[in-house]
């Protein structure tokens, strides 16, 4: 068996040159341009200057014609007599997006119509010794969807956004390619994984799946199942090795699919743990079947999702790893770029490390994106990041005709087996919000039974059935939000059962205090928008457009009411910012405050609530959005806040009932904290200390401890507009602070903090010492477009305790450059 390299540079050209001529005349005089595979067609057109950068200004509108036309990728390759001797020539395409006809030497050998399937074609009959030609003809997914919609017996509704491709739900491709309320409409084409042309004499390994079962604390039973597609009847040697144990022998194959099972007992095994709970230990598994070799890494761990009914009619949702209940801390993950050719391992690595740095242990792979590349799952395995895996259906009704269901079944039979062995994979979820979406659209509201039947045929009849068949030991969750299998509770407003999506604060325009109105079991979506920093805005908007209502700024706000909601809450909580850059800063403060209020409160209710995944971690282009890391990979202030509010041990103060402050200590870590000291101080904005309360205690692991209730009505000397509460929790190995203003920031009589900074060069970056003459709140350091991350940010400081922050650089920067770029913001100064 050997493989011919079919990747690299291909020739790209339109199927109909005349049809695209009104948009692009280049191909009237040129045969083709280069396009690198794996990669995407839009990237090739951009590199050749045929299309403008759609991320700049409003130029997204200028490239819509690309997705509405058909394209061809073509190349030649040489075949020898030896290649064809006693072999089958198998062409394998994965992440093939999406409607593609394959021609070899002008003979049609097959078609693709599902981005999420693995496609294999025997092309031997079309090959010849010497030069050969292969063409991939890409049909516009939008045009294909429009034709499919015309065939429907009744409409199948879907969500529509400011710039959208039509009928996205009728095509099995990344749904947000058609536009979303945070993303552009770039209807991508391409092949995003390496193309394989394999000459197989023995056969091909179709899948390898493992099941582990603990026999004792460090001894595990490992069963490995291999599906081998044999080209002929034969006897082949085979072996499997893991953790120093090998099983070997031989198999007698029949033509077609053969199941081979290995059974290993692995001793002295260390368990795999999520981030914050222990080490994410992985073991190599090496397999040989005849001349083929397969290697992967596996982790030994148990994982169950507890969904126990309680006496109050509720149902919990608790992820338990190795018998230890885990409070899930994290965010939602969307595709990290609208240009699919840019999905590279180094970018995955950086984003996932940033999630880990913010004390996250779980990400939810949202159902409007894609089953991610193998690099993503391997890195999550390494970093101990648990994954809530949606299947790729979102915010729509979907067809339930036999051909669509068959395509989905083939998709899942590939994806479930592909992802089965990743220890990071915690749960399979059927879709994002499709169950609730039945009530969104006029068509489905008029005839809900029709669409409920469609939903059931797809979600339960195919998606759930296949997952439960192929991965029975992993939890199947029918939808997000959901109360679990066979339970159709309203999980947008019912906080008692399963996972909840809570959008009352953003979409309904309610106050941040609305987060205190629910006591959820698990919140898998909630969020609040902000603008990116000025350095990121400058990458898409001309300085003349640096105004929230400018054409370019509004184009990079995909939520129709987004800017209005942000501005409305400026007036609700803050004094209005004085200029554009202060407005960007304050939007990020506001976003961080909203998430801090929600998550800190819900953490205090542990173990009633056992998970918060905010919307969203990342962006797929530069935009105003709910993300905590912007498209340039710059941390927004929310991500710095997340690092603090997701800290394992944290003192928390909140004012749910007017005039009553509740003080808690939460510790969701695996170890208790001995001889801890909590200090609760009352301070004025001009620097006076009005008193303090101190507590010494041992903080249990996995605990939320109510420390005290402070009734402000019984403290007449405290003027809420002039006072704040400062919390400090410390022990031998811990020091962490928190703060609570007793009134809205706009009502607080803040003093000019007189912030000063001192910069020193340090190994790997710079030390910034921040001091003040009066208490300073929501202090934010901004290095503009310099690449790097601060050790801490969005902090409060007092005159008696200066703050030293390290800026870790990701590029070569001089001290002078850093000093010139560094900006400092705070709440008081934002309105001056």
C-alpha cells in the first residue's frame, strides 16, 4: 500500500467565465489562478487580488458573487504501471465543502454533497499509465439550496441574518457560512483536510475505536475495535500496543468489512483529568494491520453526566470525571475563521491555551459550526479541556426526507467513530436550539405537529439512534437547551432541569440583575456583547469611520439591535463615555461586569448549579460580538475577568436584595484550603477605611460557603454612593481579591485616581507597576496592536497597594515601543 501526494497547488477557474464577468474580468484573459489544497477558494481569490478583503469595511458585500457561482479545481498527476499493479486506487476526501463532482480524465467517478462526511471513491477504472487529470467541480451551495427549496412540499424555515445565503438548512455544510448575528456571509468552497490517493493492495483501515474500563485504581481493561475494509481474502499479521502491553497475531480477512478486536490489560496507568483537577495524561496506542500502521493517543478516565431528579421536581446536570463531580467552567466555541484555509494548528493551540489560562475546563462546540479538525481535539486532550459536542444543526427546522436522513446518518457514522476515543469528549448533543426554534417561525407556529414530526425523525430517529449505537457509553443529550431525553421543558425560562440558555439580559433588554432571578442547574449559553479594542477596530474601519453609527462600524455589528443595547446599558449603569475609544473600553467593562455578576452568583449556588458556559470564546472575523477573545487573538477585558471569576477559589460579594450584601467563598478545586483568612473591608472612594470583618477557616474542596450577610440598612454610617467593599482571601498558597460597588457606577462619587505607571524590562516581556492616589476601578492596560498578554487586567487598586503586572510578549518589542504603545483606562476617566 502506498499513497500519492495529491495536495499542494491546483488550478482554479470559474465553471462559466462569462457568467462571472460582470464581477470579475480576470478570467477572460487568464486560464486559471493557483489554489493550495488543503485550503479554500476564497483565500485563493484573495491572494490573487481578484476579490477585496471581505473583512475590511463593507467589502463583504462585494464578494457575495463568489458563493453564488460554480468553480473548478484541476490538476494533473502521473501514474506508473507499478501503481496500478494488483491495487485498488482509492481517492479519499474529508471536509469537502460541499456540492462537488469529481472527474478523472473527464470520467465522472462520483459526487459529494455533505461537508461532514468522509468520501471514498475507487477511481482505478478511470486511471491510465502516465499523465492523468482530476477535476473537482464545485456547485454553488446557495444555488443548490434554492433548487432544493423549490422541490419542497412545504417550507422549512431557518434563521436569517443581515447578510445571508438562502436556505442554508437544506445543505450539509457549516451553517454559519451563510452569515450569523456575529459572522459574515462567506459561502466557502474547498477541501480542508489532506486529499489522499491510496493504492491499496491489502485494504484500508476504516476506523479504530477504543473502550476502557477500570479494573482497579491503576489497572484498566482496553478493548480496541478495528474495521478493516479488505480488498481480497488473505491472512495478515496484526498487533496492538499500549502502555507497555502488546497483543499480536494474524487475521483471515474476507472481501469487504472485517471487525478485528484487541483486548489489552494495562497496568500502572495514570488517569486523565480535566484542567484544574489533575494531569491530562495520554498514552500512545500503536496498531498494525498488514502493512498499515495507525497511531493515536488515548486517555484512561471514567465520565458520566449525572441527571438525577430531586424532591422539588428539578433535575441536575453534573459532569463527573473519575468519580469526582466537576463544576464546568468555560465558554462556547465557534469556527475560528470564516476563511476555512486559515484553520491551522498554531491558531487552535493559542486559543485553547488562552481558554486554559482563564481556568476553563470545558468548551461547547456550537452546532452552527463544524466538527473541528483533528488538531483541535488532540489539543483539548492534551490540555484537559472537556468538550460538549453539538451535532451540526442550529436554529432551524431541517428536512426529514429519506435522502437527507441517509446523508446525516453517513455523516454521523463517520464523525462518531472519528471522535469516539478522545478523552476530552464529554457529551454528544443533538443540535443547538432546534427544538425551541419550532416556536420561532410563522410556518412552524401554524402547524407545529408537522415540524415536531420532522424534528423527531431527524434528531431521535437518526442522530440519537446512531450516536447511542456507536458510542453507548457516552451521554446523549437531545438538544441544547434541554432537560434531557424525552423531556420537552422550556429551557429558556425554566431553570429547574438540565441545561439552560438564558438570554433575557441581552435579547430581552433586561438589567444585569436579572441574572439573580434564576437558579439554574447548568447554563450552556448566556452572554453580553462588546466592541473590540481600537487596535482591532483599526483593522477593519477607516479612522473616518470611528463612530458607532458609521457605515463600517454598523456593518461589523451583525446583531440588528446590538449597538442600541450596548448604548442603552451605558446610560443604565455608567456615565456616558467621552469619546470613541472610551466607548470601546467601557463596552468591554460592561460585558465583563455582566458575565461576572452572573457567573459569580451561580457559582455560589454550587452544587445546585454545576456549570456555566458563556457565549462566546472567540470570533471568526473582526466584529462587535459576545466573544472574550477578538479575531486578532487579543484578550478582551472579559477574558481577563474570566481568569479571575473562574479561579478555583474566590471570595464573592453580591447584592441581590437591595441593601443586603451576601458574602461567599467558593472553592471548586479538588483540594481543601487550610488556615484561610477572609477580610471584608468597607472603604470610601476618597481612601478612608470604615471598618472590616475578618474570618479564619478551612475551605473544603468542592464547596460554596456562605460567610455573612451584611445589612446596609443597619449601617447608617455607610453612604452607598461613597463606599465600596473590598474582599481579600489568602492562605499560604493563595491570594485573591474581589470588590463590590454598593451602587451603580454612574451614581458612585468616584475620585480622580491619579493613576501612574512605571515600566521595566523583564525576561520575556515587561513589568508594569500601577499606582494611584485614590482607589481606581476597572483599570485596563492596553498595549494596542503589540502581540502579548498581561498577567492581570481589569483590576481595582488602592493607594496603599500598588499593582505589578507582567506583559508577556509574543514578538520582539523594545522598551520604548512598549512605553509608547501602553494606554491606561479606568471608569472614572472614561467620562471625563
